[in-house]
């Protein structure tokens, strides 16, 4: 069962799935809310980035560097993924 993300997220299950795929929280919210609206038929366009699990450690490190995540030098791939997801 999906966690309740509050009244601003209309489709919690879709939202969580998109965030797990690597979408930003704001993009995931827009898509999830649009899918919950029967008047709209959203696609996933714009979200072309691969899931973080498909990135190399070096690519993750570079992204962490862009976001100025502290301690990134000592992080392994899993730690970098976690830090990147928490930084959103």
C-alpha cells in the first residue's frame, strides 16, 4: 500500500513509483495528479533520465557534486543513490 503523501498528491501509488524510477518529486507529483484527473491523459515525456540504479558510480558522484552533497567522496553507489533521492 502506498504511503499517504497528503492532499497535494492525488495518486500516491503512481507518485511513489515515479520517484523510485528517478523522477524528481515535483515531476512525479505533476504526473500522478494528472493521471488522477479523468480529464487529462498524461504521458511520461520529459522524464527521459535512467533510474539511478542504471547510472555508474562516477555519474552519480558527478550529480552529487552538482548538488553539493557533503560526504560524497566516501560514498559507494548505493549511498550516492540514497543521498541523491533524499536531496530532492
